[in-house]
C-alpha cells in the first residue's frame, strides 16, 4: 500500500518491504521523501509483526539518488545534505535487520541508503556510483566513513574521486555489496534470507546488531546476556527435542 508520496509498504510473514516508488524519476528521492523516511521507519521499529525490513525500489531500479532539482531543499547548515544524513541515521539505527535489495541504478543517495542497511544483495545488472564530485558536494562525514568501513580507503577514494559507475561484479569484489545474483533469482534469495532471519531469536538478532554496530558497551552487553536466559532455555530444549524453537522475545 502507498503510505507516503514516493513510498509503498507491505508486510508479509513478519517481513516488511519498504519500496521507493517514484518511477518517473528512477526513484530519485525528493526532499520530502528524505524527510519522511525517519517517520516511516519509527512505527516499523516498534511493530512486533515486523522482524525484518527489506528496502527496495519499484520498476527495476533501486534509487537514482537525491532529486537534483530539489537539492536546495535538503540543505541544513548550508551543506545540502542534512536531510539525507537524518534519513541515513534512521536506517542505521533501525533495531531490526535491514536488507537492501538492489536492482538497476543505485547511485549517489541510493548508495547512501544501501550502505545504511545491514546487508546489500544485488542483481547482476545493477549499477553503482557515488557522485558528489559531479555536483560540488562534500559527501557527508558519516556516509564517507561508512563507505570506507565497507570498501577500504583506496576503493572509497576511487568511487568518490571519479564519480564513475561500476558494475555489480566490481561492487562485490570491493565489498560494496554482499551477494550478486541473476535478476530472476534476486527476490527469492532476499525473501528466503529474510524469512530465515524472522524465524531466529529476535533477541539474538537485536543484540548482535547493537554489538556489531558498536552501540553496546560492556554494561549493555551484560544486560543482553541476562535477558537471554529464557531464549537460551527454549533454544536448548528445541535442539534436544529435535523440533523448531518457539522463541518468544519481542522488543
């Protein structure tokens, strides 16, 4: 269902799909869309029916970036990137697993969104570029650091300095994406993986995300360990009884 201009949301079997749907602009994000994204994500974060989020694009394209005709509307502190960073942060801090399902173009702000997800799975015909050098924009600090974390300094510089497109194979080799599949196999892989995650202990997934992302200190880690006692008992019992576990923890 359409939940906001430029976005469509569906929920099936504990997996939510948030689809960027502005096909006449190759799913380029308007200023209003960047500003709307945190408010769209907030109730999904609290909804126990949602265990995994898939971020995708409509019409065979993930996202062609920020709508250049509205770039001035994104400005905060004069840098033209404030609203994109706020949206990016909402994705990185989303407490449940987020998979970017990437088809077609993933350019500029599209890469910013994809890198804010936990996993990126792409079709073989996907194309990637990070293009601020074409516009005279300084790529956001958080986005640049995240890019370097995934691909390393040299590959990040090549992407930023050249602003050239790379194909999915190149993106896989440098760590920009995690998997590449034939276009016809992409959805099956993404949703199969999402359903698997949805069947696992949601406590384990939530704790793992906080720890891997560096948002859990030692005290928080101990809290997670204490809270896991019931889940652990069920997991061990299910293993010994050779049955699927029935984990009950919810946020």
